[in-house]
C-alpha cells in the first residue's frame, strides 16, 4: 500500500465519506475513522490492519476483503483494486518467495 499512497489519496478525496462507510461496513476501519474520515486516517487504518497479520491465509483474507470493497464501489476503485493486488503480490513474492492467492 505504501507505493500507492499518493494514488489512494487522489482516489479517496472526492468521496471520503463513501469510502469510509464501505470500509467500516466491511470491518476494515475503526468507528472514529468512519465518523471523521480523512485520506490519512483511512490509509493509516488500512495499513495498521495489515501490520498485525502473521499468517499468509489471514493476509490473503484481508486483501480480498479490501479488494471486494473497492470492486463494489466501482469506477476507478476497480482499477485501484487490480493495481494494488498486483503490487502486493509482487512485493510478497520478492520478499518471502510466496505468491499470494488474492484473486477476486
């Protein structure tokens, strides 16, 4: 997600409240972030959700949940889901030698 932070900020800005509602409903951000969203608080909340995941299966599940939220929002969020998925798969493959199964 770090490589796509500025892109996510551009994506979130026009519809922060809708992004927050959808991510909150999926259980991906906290209520405080949902009530007063900014692109930074949404991004930090999403990132912190990944930091504490230890099992590959949990990472895959978390990624799929995020991508499903983006896919359901439609428009440019669908392209973002595909780009982030590719980026995460490549990063994990290069760092730990595992290809994540995060197809949606």
